[in-house]
C-alpha cells in the first residue's frame, strides 16, 4: 500500500450537486444523469465509471471501463461485501493515472458509502474524517442507516476503533454525525 495521501486542498475543490463532485485528484461522485454525459466524462478525464445501482443504465463509451455494483438503496442491502474490492479498484485506476467516477441514482447514499470506504482504506482517514471531507466536496451525501452500520463495522475492521456510532434519537436510530442536523429539524 502506498503512503496515505490527502484529497485535494480546500482551495481546489468546487462543491457541486448537479455535475461531478471531485473528492480526490482521481475520484469523483455524481448522479446517474451526469454519469451518462459524455462531455462531463471526457472533460474530467474519467477512465472508469462505477455504477452503484440497479436502476441506472449506463451509456457505454468505448474508451471508458464500466463496473456495476447492483445494490438497492435500502438499509437491508449489503454493500459491505463490495467495500474492499471497489476501494482496490479505485486505487488501481489511480495507480495507472486514471480517474474514477462513482455514481448511483442521486449521488447521495450508495456511491457516497463506497467513497467513504475507499477514503478509509487508501487515505487512512477515520470514518468521521472521510464523511466530513466528502460532505465538504458533495454537500448532499447521506448514506442510509444500513450503510452507516456497515461502514462502522468496516472502520472497526480497518482500525480496531470507531469514530462514528449509531445513536437513538426521536427520529429513530441514526449515525451521530447526523445528530446536529436532527436537532435543527426539531
């Protein structure tokens, strides 16, 4: 494994929710529509598209590699089994000087969860740091509670400790990173 690298410095980030959100120099997140936009893909030099959905069909462009992770956005869906293999794939694309786009339907839950797993494994970030970083790059991310439970388990597997915990709230169980938002909504 290479030395952990931090993502882009804050002055190079351009948070966006409609186009591609750049997370690191070689990783982007988007929704399904943006992932099928040839101009967006080519202007960002995307070489691999990872589709984390059962709903979105990708337009296949000949110079782009496509990977499918057929998982529904439900708390009972198992995304954990893909954390290592997708993180490894993103890393291998980066090592070949390529760029990866992770997308689901909205670029909110499934693709964000896989992004967090990658940042933990290859950038040495805690789950809380990975979430805070990714949210600063793509403010709309919000993995579902089932994915949070799987990410918490994965963080413990990687680091033998947890920085995010599921808590009970008036709105039900949620990760403690959502606690402030929940209080503001009440």
